[in-house]
C-alpha cells in the first residue's frame, strides 16, 4: 500500500498508439524503474472512463493513480497524474458506492413488490419489473413521468406522493387493482435531505389478491374441516378398534357403516344381526367410539350365552351385600350401572332366558334398575345395543322370546353380511391380519398367490373370526417365509380336493383343439407362409389355411 504525506505530480508522454516517449522522475521512482515500451504494460490495469480523458492506472489491486490525458502536438499524448492517500481513499469509497448501487438496483429489480421512486416534484426516477406485472404497463412507461400525469391516464387512483411530501411521514393506502378489487396496498415513505426537506418518495406497491385468495381458501378449508372432520375419521378405509379391523371396501359394508353413522348420537336401541364372526361386536364398539357417549360413559359388553342363568340377573343389575351365599360383602354394581351414560352391548341376546327378558324389558321402559336383594331403585341412562345370530322373529313365533321385548330391541336394525357375501373385503382383511400376525410374532411372512386365491374363493362359515385365526395359525406353523398351499391345515386342503372334483371336465375335442392352436402359434415363430407351416407341421397347405381361419390366427409378414 502506498503511504504518502503529500501528493506527487506524475507525467508520461506517449505516441497515439501508447508507446512511451518520456516520463517524469517521480513516476519512474514510483514504478521502481519497471522497463516498458508501452503505457498499457507499465501498470497491472489501465482503465479509461467517460470520454477516455480520465485514466485510472492500478499498481496493485488496492493502489492506483489518476491521470488526465491531453494532446501534445498532433501525434503525442501527455498524461498528467497524481498519487495521494486521499485519492486512494476517495476512489475506494467510489468503488464501494458503485458496488452498493449495483446491489441496490438488483434488490429493487427483483423485489416481488412494485417499487417506484419519485423526486419532490413527483417525477418518476426509478421503478422495477414488478410494477409491470401488477399494473400491466411496461416499467419504461413510468420513467420521467409525473405522478399527476399517471393519475390523469387512470394508471394511479390518487397521488400518494403528494400526501407524503405534505405530511412528511410514511402513509399507507389500499387501492383497487385493474380487476376492480380492493387488493393493492400502497405505502409511501419520504427520503429527507440535509435540511430536513423531503427530497424523494419511495412507494411500495403490494398485490394482496393472492393473499386474499389464500385467506379465503383457508377459511373454506377450515369450514370443510370443521364439518367433515368427524366423518373423515369415521369413514377411513381401514379402521382399527381394539385390535380388530373394520373393512368397508364392499358396497354392502359401506351401507352398513353409513347407517351406523346416521344413528351414532341417537339414543334408540340398536339390534345387530348377522352370522357368528361377522363383527357385530366390532360394529357395536364403533358406534360407541364415534358417539358423544364415549366422553360421558363406558362401553360395557355382556355375552348373554356365556353367563349361567342363575347369575345372569345379578350380572345385569348387580346385588346388595348378603343377597345370596358367596356374594361380595360390599355388594356389586351390575352391567347397567357400569354402563351409565355409556353403552351396554348385550351379545347373543337370543340366549337370554325368559325370566331375565321380563326384567330387561322393565329397565328399557322405565330406565331404572333394582339390585338383587335391594329395595331401592336407581335411574340409569344407558344406550342399549343388542346382537344375535338367531332369528328372533322365529323365536317369538315359537314362544322362546318375548314379543314386546323383540319390538323394544328392534327399533334400529342393522344386518351385517357374511364374509362370503362381501368378497371385496377379503383381500384387505388378509393384508391386515397378516400384518398383525407378523408384528405380533416378529415375522416377515407372506402368502403365495395361490393361497390368496384360495382364501378369496373359500366360503368362510366362521366369517372374519375364522379368517383371522387361520392366518395367525399359518404365520406361526409355516416354516418358510412364503406360505404355500401345503401349509394349509388338512380340513382346508380337503376343500381344495373337493373343489377340483367339482370342476367341469374338459372334452377330448377341447384338448385336441387347444394343442393344435398351441402348435400352430409356436411354428409361426419360424414360418411366414402357409406352405412353410404345412411342411413344419407335416400336413397339407389347405389344412393349415383352414386351421388358421378356425382359430383366428393371422400370418406375420
């Protein structure tokens, strides 16, 4: 770096082509006597500015000299230069300002918002491409035009610049865009000079239309989310409740769950019908889980066929202390009390003894229970869901089920179809139960395609419960990672043999025609004419022509 306390006057004289004729001693000392024939080679860089009368000569990247060129005679140039620390500092500041100016111009030009700069008289000095996007008018049109002229042309609605100059403060204003929507936010900011007067005004224009569209879309999405949030949760393709799968792939099951959806928050009694293993308990639990009662009470299940008749009443209604021998000394609440404000699911309701049916009917009608051995009644608010695989109407006709209780239970009836009647659900169920078994026993097993086909066509007398048990059994007992037909239990393999016995027997004619067609197609890979085919298959050309027509086979030319 050159450090000087005073300025040095430097001179160099050259020809018009730049060949050095003479130079001052001070310059020779500064360049340390560097030999050179041309002035371009004397410095690391030699730049011209303006009309080329001003030249900057760089000794290093940070040290430079400033020269002014004048003509000395007709064929000579005289360069008069100066070197000083003040000049170096000044040129560095100029360079920094030029870089900052370039950066500022890039920022303004690439701003998403429209920006234009006006002087105190309202003349547009600078604008950017965003103005063209927002207003649809080329940015060049704004240059050197007054704001008043833009208002007269209808480009601007009002003069924000004038108001900023008058009030000497930042002002914001919402203006209509070209579509007539109030969606442009204009913000004018004053730039002050040294005397405190407004020298220029920077106006920022923000297009709010996209933001407004996003806000409106968000509002609509929130409305939809609020309206359908519960329905989306309830109608997921595969719903898992307490380690059981609900598959609603088939139209029949979709109808079942659509019906359940409509009555989840209705307190009417529900009767679920269907064969053993179709998932009546799962549907009952689903109704409870998606209802308001889930927040207020419990889901209590009682299998009416699994409780001895003499204990059934105490299980349903509870008992007081000392009600019978072996009773708990503190007494015990029954299922109705435990399910208060919730749901009581009575599975296998068809197995309920007639004596218990009478008491159940009274609870449904009066909404109160009395414990065994007790004298006081207690109000209960319980929603009742009953299920059976039996024909209750037939039982009523035979005198095995009370008619009045039947009609009390049969307010809302939902019948769940057997698995064989909704085969669209079989593959999703297979996938679910296989995944469940693999996770439970830490395996990575899969079913062979033939096994999947067999499971799809099987009649499933035990329905979903049978399918789940079979897949779990196959995962446990199979030795290979792919479960094949050989892994099926004997009772299922007998089903395979039976199905083969009942398949339609092919006739000899069918077998012969299939073989002929296959042989011709194979020969066509090498033959292109009927004569070549006849030769290859050791027959006549007319026979080949007739066979091709019969089987609809075309020659490949």
